[in-house]
């Protein structure tokens, strides 16, 4: 188990061959779920066999029974404090947090200060993140803005960003349907990922939790499910008209799932994601008034949660995103309704999803890994990591039974805004390899 001190994943001997003995190998690309020996040398998976007896003398032999060897996790969208709010999170702490959580790739949203809306901003962030990267750490990618928030919602100069941006998103509502149509038409020939967040802010009003019996009982302003579904229906009609592929972010309602299911049946070029917390927690948890559960979109009721889990299992919801959003203690230590929305999650998602969904049988191990690794890449046109002989190792070693406590000392993130602070968890990443250059 990883010790509690401030460190990233355990590091095996640098540049030495590694042999994992009797590890559980998972690979959603090929559907593999089996026990095997795995040999890694010079960053390449050299062998996957039932029993490997022939290996170099300097091999680091790891008895790995009970551990899982699987592709690195891929996060579609998370927030960085740097630039602008380094007290929340720096790029360095973000890389360390992602690495500790088993993520080999994390795509950073453009809502920094200043926003990522020009080539110079992306170049600066890419150069700094490359300096932080290693074959044993996460790699960062960067979304660019769709619109110029500082000039009102008007189209950004996307052409200047086409070469350097991972894709385009505002990570917030764009409620001018005519502008969305023009954006989709303009970007269509370039094949870049476009991610849109369906929310109608007029319907949401000052709502801070999902509208319903619980919001009445807890005395908190309600945000109706309609704020998502009406915006989502509009986006789907625009996609049907223009034909540009779109990724739909942060789906959080049962009705949202139904709309996406229907859109996919109609053949619309859409993919969708849900954040990990919406699969684990429902509105009843807000009885604690823990400001780490103040999210955007808000948590749904149990019917929403179960519909989202079922949608992940069916593939209606393609991917699970982390939407890691760090805030300082002072920012979150306020009344629930006054707290900024968001929670950290890069280090917590895999252990909690495994414990709360895989162990009870709501998702199979391969279904979880498909939503956390394979499908996020397919949603954005990337080559996914895979466990196969001859492939660069972009993988993690995960101990689902490692017990640890979520504390300021055990977390790599600079922020602590999580519902699970001071709680004991089961499951931790032991090692990460990231030799893929894709």
C-alpha cells in the first residue's frame, strides 16, 4: 500500500525490467479479464503469459496476486487552479493528484484566469506540463474556449487554436442557440472535439440542489431537471440540423438519459459523459449540508443515479468524467447555498467507483474501465491505451483492497473539498506507467 506521506505512486526501480506475477489483467479494448504474468521492459509490454519463467536477472519481480493491471485512466475534463488560482491547485499538484489516482491523461478545461482562448496561453501551459511529465506520471491536455467570455458570448478565434487545442468547450452554458449553430458550422470541417454543457440558466435560477421533496425538506433553492433537459433537447436538435459531432458534458438526470438514448437511436453523432459523483451520491446526502456536495449540475435523486449507472452499463452514457474542481478551505467553508460548486476527485474516483459500484455488481470491472479509459479516448478521437504485447505501457497497477484514510497528508491535491475527507477508503493505485506518446 502507498504510504501516507506526500508522494505519488510507488516507483519501482528506474529503467529495470518489471515482472508482475499472477496479476489480474483487465483490458476493455479486447475484453480480457484474466490472471497472468506480465513482463514490462524499456517501457514496452513484452509478454503476457500464464507463467513467465524466462526473464533478465535484474528484473523487479512483483508478487501481484490480488492486484489489477489495466490501461491508464483518461479524464475528459477537469479544472486547474493555474493560472490565476494557484492557491487551489498548480499544474504540478494536479499532475501529482492525477498520477496518484491512476490517470495517464487529463484534459484541462479552459476556465483559468485568464482563460485559454489564444495560442500563446496553450503553448505556455503545454510547455510547463511537458516539463512536469515523466514515464511515471500523468500527461495534461488542454481544451480551448468556444467563446470569448470577456467580450460577452461571441465566437472565439478558433482558427488560431486548431493546431494546439485538444478540443473546444466553454464548460458552461451557451444559451444563444444561433451562436451554437454558427460554432458547429464553422468547426465542422476541422474534426476537433466539441464539448457542450446543457443547462438553461433561466430555469435554474438560484437553484443549488435538484428540485424536489429533498430541496423542500432541506430548505434549499431547487434547480429543476428541466434546466438540463430543455437545454439538452435544443442541443440535440442543433446537432441533427448541422451534423457536427458533439460531446455532451455532465448529464445528470433520468430524462437526460432518455433524450440521449433516443438521439443515438436516430443516429445523431453525439457522445455523452456523466461525472463520477453523480453515479455514487444522491440528493439525500445533502442533509449533511457538506459544501463539497454543492455541484454543477446538482446531484440527482436516486432514480436519476440508478438511471445514470444503467446508462453507463448500456453505453448510452459513454464515459465517466472526474470534473476535478479544487477550492480552498476558505472558499468552501461557507453556507451550502453560498459555496462555489465543485469537488476534487482525481485521487478518489477509482477507489470509490470500484467499492460502491463494482463490488456490489452494479458495474463489471470491464464496464468501469471502458467508461474510464477506452471510451473517453473514443469520444475525442484519441488512440486509447491498451494492454497488449508490443504496446507501450500506458497502464496502472491497482490494489482494490488497500486501506487508506483521506487526509491532507494522503492527498496530492492542494485542496480538500471532498465529501470523503477523514474517511477510510479501500483501493489505491500502486504504480503508473505512461510510455505512450499518443
